[in-house]
């Protein structure tokens, strides 16, 4: 894995990938490199204008790329179901699902379905999406599901009794809990896939500190100019590029021998550098917590993973 970079991505010809939040940052970098290596890539983005622009830009940067945009709003389960239906009607296989999209440190809010925004978008939306696409994943040999978490997961475990932060809300705590939920989801998904004998690999990755609009979105939305400038300064002088931040995701999605429930991040202090095995908090490997979160996620979304039931 030492020194691994985008040039090491195996040939992806004949493979199809879905990347959520692919209109910018790490998502766009992931989609572009998959397309560059021959994959057909579906950009799953909330904004039609930004998603269409990203598809056009990618086609210009990678001549001959097979790329399409399909709208997906992870904060609206109706949109998630619609995306899955549209994808299923047009594609017979799904080799790589990259659950990349996310929001960070937003003021308290609710999704269309009434979930706390960060938990709803970062976890529940992707939980529902993966479950709805599961039949196609299961029939695609060697398929992978890669969920993008964060080192921030280490600052807060989930509260199974207050998943939607109804009792108390802190923007950074809610974000960190949603990133813990990403890792618990991968842990439980990997366990259930193994129990059924499936060869689908569920893995996780994180970008370290990468310069994207994720850091600046919240202060910009709220008009907090000092915070926005602070984040912009950090991105400019301390963060690695979005392209470098995408490498752990690309490694987890394409490198041979990826182990189920693995967690890949940058090699230098989890901050920057080539992909490497990443440390994770012990609570993200808790079987009981994973099972309880899974059961609650099925109840909240109405999406059940029937193919993985014992």
C-alpha cells in the first residue's frame, strides 16, 4: 500500500460505479479517477445544475468517459427510492457504491422525513440507498460498498436513545455521531454479508484533512465570516488536496485484497499521505451497537435488507 496513488488503480473497464456527492471535492475526484480507468460512473448529486455541470466537466477532462448524472437527495427518502428505481431500470450491475456525500456541523435542522439533518443525510440516507441497491450489488461478482467516514468519529459515540438529537443538540457532536454511525453500518453490513456467504465487500475510508467545500459550507450558509475565513485558511495552508483526499476511498474501492470492515485513511497521522490502515474507535467495532443501530435504521427508513436476514 506504501506510495499507492491513482496510477495504481486497476483497470475498471466493464465496471459500473455510483458515487454520491460527486459534483465536487472528494466525490468528484473519486468519480473522475474511476472513469479515467474505464468505469462507467453515475454521479448521484442533490443539485441538478451542479450535477450536470460536473458530468460535463468530467467528460471534458476524461475524453471518452462513460458518465451520467442522476439526481439524489439523501435528505429525502422519496428521492432515494426514486434514484434506486431509476438506476435499477437502466443498469443490470453495480460494482462499486461509494457512499461519499455528507454535511458537516450544520445548525440544527430536519430532513424532509423529520430526521436530524446530519444523521439523516450522512447515515440514514446512505443506509436506505445501500439497502435499495443491495439486490443489484448481490448479483454483481466482486461488488464493493465503500462508506466515507471521518477521524471525527473518535470524538463521539452514537446515543442509541437519542439518534435524532432531540434531547440535546451540538453541531459537532451530531456530526461526529453520524460518522460513528457510518463505521457501525459498515461493521454490521460486513457481518451480515459474511453470514450469508456473499462476496460483496463492505469497507470504510476517510480523507484525513482535505481541502473541500465541506468545511466552509456551514459558516458560509450562516454568514459567519470569521469562521469561514478560518476554514479557508486551514484549507489553503494545512490541508491536502481533494484529489489526495480521494485516494483512501479509491483504494478501498479498487485495490485487490480489501478486507471487509477495513478502514483506510492517509498514512501520516491520519491527516495526509498515501492510503494506509487507519485507527478507529473501539465502539465502532461493537456488535451489539451495530445491530441496534441497524434495527433502528430499518425502522426509521422503512428499508429492510431482506436478502441478508437469517
